[in-house]
C-alpha cells in the first residue's frame, strides 16, 4: 500500500520525465533539450522516445515498489489517520521499517512474543502504542526507550505476559505517559516504582490483569493519577502505603478482587477521591479503612461478608451520596449510618437487619432494604421527607399501622411486597394515607384475596400498580374506581378464572395489563370490553385452551398480545376481524401444542389476507407430517381433518352424580361428541374454571374422558356445574346441578 506522500512524489517524477524526454509531443520548431544540436535529429528523437518510455516504466516500478516498502508487510498505513499504522496477522516480529513519522502504532492479534530493546527508538513522534492481543511473553529492557512523547501504552490481552520477569524500569523513558492499559493479562504484580518516572500518568486500567497483590508504593507519588481500575484481580489485602502521595485519585475500582482486608487508613490522604468500588470482595469489616475520604461521593461495599458496622466506620464520609451495602451479613447498622448527612441513596438489600433507623440522613431519596429481617417499618420516616423510592419488600414486618407513611409526601415509588403484616390481614384502609406524590405501588406476594380498594383511595393519582403473586380470585366492579388513572396494572399469578371486564371499566388510560399466570382457561368474546387504550396484554402461562372468536374485539389500540405457554392448539379466524389502529404482534409460538389441521385453516387464511396486520409466527406441533413447520408455509388446502363429517360439538352430562355429602367425592360426567375433537372445560359454582389435567385447584381434577372429580366436597360446591366444549365450528355447554347433604358427625 502506498502512503499518500509517496504516491504524490511518484506522480510528480513521472510527469517530469515525460516533459523532459518525450520530444515527439512537441511541434518540430520548438527547441527540445538534447536533440536540438544533434546531427541526426530524428534518430535522436527516436532514441529519446524509447529511453523516456523505459525510464517512465522503470520509475513507476521503482515508485510502486519503494512506496510499498514504506508501509511494512502485514501493516496498513494511513487507516488510523495520516500517521497511523496498524499491523496484524501471523507476524512474529515487530515490523522494522515503520515510517518514522508514525504517530499512532497498533500491533495487534499477531504471533509476536518479544518486544526487543530499542525496537521503537526511531519513532520519535509516537504518541500512542497499542500492543493488544498478541502472544507477548517478554519485554526486553529498553524496549520502550526513546518514546519520550508517547502518552498512551496498551498491553492488554497478552495472557502470557508477567511483569515479575520484566525490568521494572521499562517505562522510564515514557515521560509523557498518561494512560496505561493492561487488561486481561496475568501480570502477577506491578513492580514497586514501576511508574516512578511516569509523573504525567492520569489513568491506569488493570481490570482482570491477573494481579495477585498490590505492592507498597506501586502507585505512589503520581500527582496526576486520576483513575485506577484494578478490578477483577486476586488481591487479598490493600496495604497502607500503596497510593501514598498520589493525591488526585478520583476513581478507584477494586471491585471483584478477593480483598479480605484493608489496612487502617489505607486511603487516608485521598482527599480527592469521589468513587470507591470495593464490591464483590471478601471484606468482613471496614474498620478505620475509610478514614479521610472527605469528598467521597459513591461507595460500593455490596457483595462482601461484612457482619457488623461500627459507629465511626463512615465517620469522615461527609459528602457521601450513594452507599451500597447490599448482599452482606449485617444484623444491625451499628449507628454507622447516622453520620451520613449527605446520603441520597442507600441500598441494604439481602442482609439480616432486624431494625433500621433513618436518623441523621435527611437527604435520603432512594432507599432499598429488601430481603432483610425487619420486624417493623424502619424508624424515623419523618426524617426522610425527600424520599422518592422506598423498598421494604420481603421483610417479616409484624405490623403496618395506619398513617405510617404520612410524612413521605415526595415518595414516588413504594414497594411493600411480601410483608408479614399484610399477609396477616390485608392492607388497612388508612395504610397509604399521605402519599400524595406516589406514582408506583407494589403489593406483591402478600396473599391478598381481594384488591385493597379502600387503602387505594388514598393514592388516587397512582399510575402503576402491581398486585401480582397474590390470591385474588375475583375482581369487583368498584375495585379500581378510585385509581382510574392507572396505566400499568399487574395482576400476574393470582387466582383469577375470568377476565375482570367490569373491573377494567373505570380505567381511562390503561395501557399495560398483565394477567399471566392466572388459571383463565377460556377467554370469551369481548372479554376486555372497549379497552381502547390497552397497548400490551399478557396472557401467558394462563392455562388457556379456548379463545373465542371475538375475544380481543374492542382492543382497538393493542400493540401486543402474549399467549405463550398455554394449552392452545388452534385459534379462530375471526380473532383478527375487527378494526384496529395499528398492526399488532401476537406472541403465540412458544409453549403451545399448535395442531395444524382444519381448525387452523381460517386463522391461517385470515393472517394471510393483505392488510390484515397481525404479526405472528406459529410452528406446528402436530400432526406428525407438519411437525416443526411454519403454519404460514402450509398450503391452506393441506390443513385438513379426517372427520367423516365435521360438526360443532355437543355435550352430555348425563350419568353425573346428583348429590354428595360434605367431605365426600362427586363425579360429574361430560361426554363430548363432534369432529374435530373439541376442547372441554368445567365451570364450578365457586367460579373455578378447570380443564383436563390443568388444575390450579387442589381437590378438583378433570380426567381424560371429561369427568370432573371433586375429591372432598365442601358446602360451596353445591350448585350448577357447566361443561363447555368448543371446536372451530362452535361451542356447546350443558349444566348439571349437584346437591350437598351436610351430615353432622
Ligand atoms: C500464529 O499462532 C497461531 C496460534 O497460536 C498459529 O495457529 C499460527 O500458525 C501462527 N502463525 C504463524 C505465522 O506463526
Ligand atoms: C516531543 O515533543 C516536543 C513538543 O511537541 C518536541 O519539541 C520534541 O522534539 C519531541 N521529542 C521528540 C523526541 O520527538
Ligand atoms: C503529552 O501527552 C498529552 C496528551 O496525553 C499531550 O497533550 C501533550 O502534548 C504531550 N506532550 C508532549 C511533550 O508530547
Ligand atoms: C468497576 O469494575 C467493575 C468490574 O470490572 C465494573 O463492572 C464496574 O463498572 C467498574 N465501575 C466503575 C465505576 O468503573
Ligand atoms: C418473603 O420474605 C421472606 C422474609 O420475610 C423471605 O424469606 C421469603 O423468601 C420471601 N418470599 C418470596 C417469595 O420472596
Ligand atoms: C388523572 O389524570 C388526569 C390527567 O392527567 C389529571 O387531570 C387528574 O388529576 C388525575 N387524577 C388524579 C386523581 O390524580
Ligand atoms: C397515559 O399513560 C401514559 C403511560 O402509559 C402516560 O404517558 C400518559 O401521560 C397518560 N395519560 C394521561 C392523560 O394520564
Ligand atoms: C363497546 O362499544 C360499542 C360501541 O362502540 C358498544 O356497542 C358496546 O356495547 C361496547 N361494549 C362494551 C362491553 O362495553
Ligand atoms: C399438500 O398436499 C398436496 C396434495 O396432497 C401434496 O402434494 C403436497 O406435498 C402437500 N404439501 C405439503 C407442504 O405438505
Ligand atoms: C340424577 O338424576 C337424574 C334425574 O333427575 C337421573 O336420571 C340420573 O340417573 C341421576 N344420576 C345419578 C348418577 O343417580
Ligand atoms: C391440554 O388440552 C388437551 C385437550 O383439552 C388435553 O387433552 C390436555 O391434557 C391438556 N393439557 C396439556 C398439559 O396439554
Ligand atoms: C342452576 O340452574 C337452574 C336451571 O338451569 C336455575 O334455575 C338455577 O337458578 C341455577 N342455580 C344457580 C345457583 O345458579
């Protein structure tokens, strides 16, 4: 490859020779050099012409060859700017003839294993040298000599390179070194005084560098050092004099480094430090280790083994804004937090705290104490009047008296999932009073059997409500009237057997509804009423087996419907026949036993109608000949059933038990005829909807032949039972009344 300069030079030479030696292009009268005084002018001209041609050809060859030489083999010149050279490939030596004006040299992913002495010493202009991803095992003394103006050196990803064997004064000539990178290596150590001459050093990146310890004075007296990343190493102790005299360090990342101990006052002189990452280590305590960090803003101590804190542990961290102590073994906070007047964000998840107080932390905004052993709501909530997020979920909090949160006027998000107090009795009517700014409320995993609608009326303005993982069986028309501005309602993993259409009516702006994990079995026509604002609907893991043709009609603004992981074998064609504003995604493929026969024909046909903007992707589980095929690839004519004659199902419940006694069994028969085979399900007087082998209700089962078995009847089991069966041609149902004798024992 030619460098730009050389190419220009070649063109210039060629033109010059043409001008001087090609007289034939001049009119006869014009005097031409050399041949003017010759005896035989035309002979001379002929000779000159041939010579010129030869010389031009030779020049061009020489130019091209020497121009090529200008950029070493396996290198590319000019691609990293005019003075940048990048070399890569199977070479085993640093290229010798790198252009002397090179400013940036990258030699990466080669087979080079040694950097010899003085190999770069003609490259006076070099400012950046990147030697990443090679096979370096040794760097000879003086290898970097002469690189006085260089500011960036990178030796990353040379897994065979150890600094234990390298001359510790290897960097001595690189007086202007500002960035040193050696990530993903097995360096072993940074020799003492390794950077002693690099007074301009600003940043050192040694992530995953295979360091087994930090030697005393490894990083000392570097007055310009600002960032040190030594994360992901195997350093078990931080000694006292590692950073002595390096007074401008702002970011020190010691995360993921197997640190067990830090000498007292190890960071004492680090007045400029802002960010200290000590997370994912093996610290048991931080006693006296953090003294002196007067300007520290962020301290990560999460994922250690800290068992206890002392009153003075954070004493001098007067500017601290963010503290993460999650995933430790704290049983109490030892009053250590009361000194943190500037603290804004406090994370204490996954400890063993039995109590907590916010005393002394008036600026707290984000608080998370999930998964502890708190017996009561944290104390001094009155102090944290600026709080925006409070997560106290997963704690055995024993009581939640009304008005507890009344001082949290700025709170935007409250998580009180899985709290013993709620499990024992629901949410008290005045539990949420005073939360005038609340936007998001999470009350998951609390065994709620109904929506705490009285309590909700204190937070009329909320937009996100999660009641997932409770035991809500039915929803009432009035459940959500006071919180009609909700846009995101999460009711996943409850015991809802029916889409709660009436309860959804009050919403004016419902955009996301999650009903996944409920035992829905069947979605009937217009189940969602006219929820025109609904954009995302989740019905996955809902034991669905029958979706009626008009199930989603009314959802005019829907963008996505998720029916994955159900028991669906077919979908009705009319599902898509209604006006919508947008195309929508139907997530259906995963986890359903789609059976591509005549029942799927109307749906397949509807999906293929141009302008029918449904985006879906269904693969067949059966019949055998279509297994694994995309429904859309099967010609409509091949979607057939072998019925002698197709018909809608009919249902017969005769032979069912007419009565039973409390505590005893009852069997209700349901014989379904019709072809293709219909799906059936039972609806019980208690509102349960049960399909074969898919019950969430213990003590109730539907057998293969459609028989509903009630193992031990209770009084509420008396009443009308309906067996419903549906195939793509229609639906049939029959009711049967079961009486219960209550016998005193
Ligand atoms: C470079 O190293 C690789 C892997 O170690 C090897 O496969 C390849 O043959 C070497 N190439 C040369 C030119 O030595
Ligand atoms: C280093 O840079 C300075 C200023 O840019 C220049 O005067 C000096 O010649 C350079 N040194 C070398 C060895 O190129
Ligand atoms: C030293 O490096 C810095 C950038 O890292 C650069 O701005 C400065 O010009 C360099 N000094 C010399 C003398 O090359
Ligand atoms: C610290 O290092 C860890 C692990 O390498 C990394 O994930 C994290 O982003 C780093 N943090 C900072 C603030 O540099
Ligand atoms: C509920 O919180 C308790 C602690 O009170 C915890 O042990 C349990 O794992 C939590 N349950 C769930 C489902 O998260
Ligand atoms: C519901 O939202 C509307 C429009 O944003 C707003 O005017 C109204 O005050 C909100 N209602 C409540 C109870 O916050
Ligand atoms: C409706 O909900 C969306 C969020 O889904 C929100 O951005 C929008 O402001 C809400 N509109 C009204 C009028 O409340
Ligand atoms: C939906 O709206 C239509 C008119 O747009 C109305 O006829 C129908 O009764 C409504 N359905 C429900 C369930 O509210
Ligand atoms: C569809 O049926 C025709 C006629 O029976 C047959 O030739 C063809 O291979 C079938 N196509 C597929 C994709 O099974
Ligand atoms: C239930 O009662 C009907 C008549 O009401 C009867 O025909 C049927 O045999 C009875 N079923 C059983 C299991 O006794
Ligand atoms: C799914 O539905 C079919 C037909 O109703 C039934 O035979 C089957 O047992 C159901 N359950 C599962 C897990 O497929
Ligand atoms: C059960 O069905 C019968 C007739 O089908 C009806 O008269 C009766 O009111 C129903 N009972 C209940 C509790 O719905």
